[in-house]
C-alpha cells in the first residue's frame, strides 16, 4: 500500500473518530411527569435559548396526548457547576412537519414521535448551555402558576412582535421571551429538580 493511501485512510479514521466523540449520545427514556408517556432529549441547538429535539414514546395500548407546558430539562453533570436548565415555552413542531406549530400532539399506541421544543434558560445565575450538553427531563413539571406566568409573558412578547410587523414574530420575540422567563423565575424562586449550590442565594430570598 502506498504512503499516500495510508495517509488518506488514517485521515478518514480520524475524521470518523472526532465526529463520534463530538456527537452527544441520546439519554435514556424517562417518564413524562403526570403522564404515561416517556421522553428523551436527543439534540440541543442553541445557547441561552434554542431548540431541543426530543423523542416521545407511548408504551400504552391506547393513544396518549403530549403537552410540553411546564416541562424543563436538567443538564447532566454536577449541579453545582452545571449550566442553566432549559424550560419548554410555547408550541412545538413535529419532525415530519416543522412548519406547523402545535400546543399538543397525539402519540399513537406503541409509537415514538420526534418533536422540536422551543426552550429557554431558567437559571439567570448560571452560564449558558450548548450543543455538547446532554439533558434529562425534570422529575416534575413546573408548578402551574409559574408555567402559566411564563407562557403569558411569552404570548405578550410574540403579540407585540406581530403588531410591529415582524414576519416571524416568535423568532423576533426570543430575547423578550427569555427576559420574561428569568423575571418569572426570579420574582419568586421555586425549587426545581437539579438544584445546586448556585441556587443557595435564591432559596434564601
């Protein structure tokens, strides 16, 4: 075998190895709080806010409804040093129809569907996560009052962007939505799954 061919083969192996290392492995399926469905996060595209792709599995023998309201996702690792947790805010998009936004979806019996969730950081005192972070769904949903406050703030931000003539009002409102999420969280701190020492000051208030 020529030196050139050996070098080329080594390069192919190296590229494949780097790609496999950089690709985050999906988490195991976990129960969706208050539901018989199961969920796992497969990929995060974003920073302070972004899109989290998740798979929803229905192990039941009947169709089940999935809603993301109040769900949040905890980055794996030491909670004392981990980046921000991510909260789902607003409608979701099916992988098979990314242009259609839905507040809920029906998951057929025995089926697994993939959806994209709009997510926003919920811990203003932490650093931003990134695509290399791996997330698990929180053990509980946010309290209803908190999730309603966050959704109401987000709806107002999107409505304002729409009235100003934005062609993509939800995209244009992302910064305002993020500010609203942090404000809702900081107004009255509520302990959620994945707390660490970083939240000590919030708990004392």
